[in-house]
């Protein structure tokens, strides 16, 4: 079932975290933040919405890096219920798609809860002060590529890098709900 996250709460501060990544290293938000902005993408390996946009997310991350915007991907899905989202699957997914950014494993789901992440993909765009400026879609594509779609995420993060502020008008992302562990 598709889930839609709420729109941007401008100025909300990014909660700190430290998580393991598919490259075998441990990363903190402080160590990964960009000088002009930070994009955090909650994704997973099996969601058709993520699979549909992953190539464009990789493209946008590469295009944003020279602007001083770093990209971080986090998988918070319960791998017990969804084995394709386990750590080995994450490593294969990152290699397959040539991730130019760290892919972090939020096994305890504490980071997803702290951010209020709802779905995969769920994008959080922060300025240099780690204040939320964008919480919207990558582009008009959902599970099917929309030809000549405006690069909403890229344009928003370019604006954040240049001005410190995101666009006032944002359209929510849509994706599969995060697969939460049983209580």
C-alpha cells in the first residue's frame, strides 16, 4: 500500500545519528553533512517506488555533490519480515546501482522514528545548519517514469545550497510504507 509523508516543517533540526554502512564503516550525521546542505533519503532494496527512482537519485546525488550537498541513504525496514532488505541485500543494491553516497542500516529503526519517516522513498533536505528545507518528491514519476519530469528534488536542493532556503511549494513523495518491526 502506498504511503504519503507530510510536507516540510521548515527549520526542524535533523536528529543526530551514528549507523553502520554497506562499506563496512560507521558514519555519523556530523561526519556526513555537506557544507551547503544534506539530503537524507529513506530507501530500501525491494520497494517498486525506490526501484523506479534509484537511477535518478544516484544522478541527482552526483549532480548535487559539486554544490556542497551531501547525500545519505538509510534503510530502516524490518529485514526479518522482508529478507531482501537485509544488510547483504543492501550491499548488493548499493553496488548494483553505483551509489556515490553511504547506504546506512537503521536496524533498530530509531533513526526512522526520530525523523518521522513514513515511506520509501522519503526525502529530507536540510540546509548547512541541518534545518529542514525540503520534504518532497524526487520528481513527478511514481512507479512509472514520467517523460521530461521536472527534477523537483534536485532543483530544491540546488536552491537550498545557494540560498539556505527550500521552495515554499513542495509536493509530497509517495512510496511503500516503512516496514516496522512488531511491537
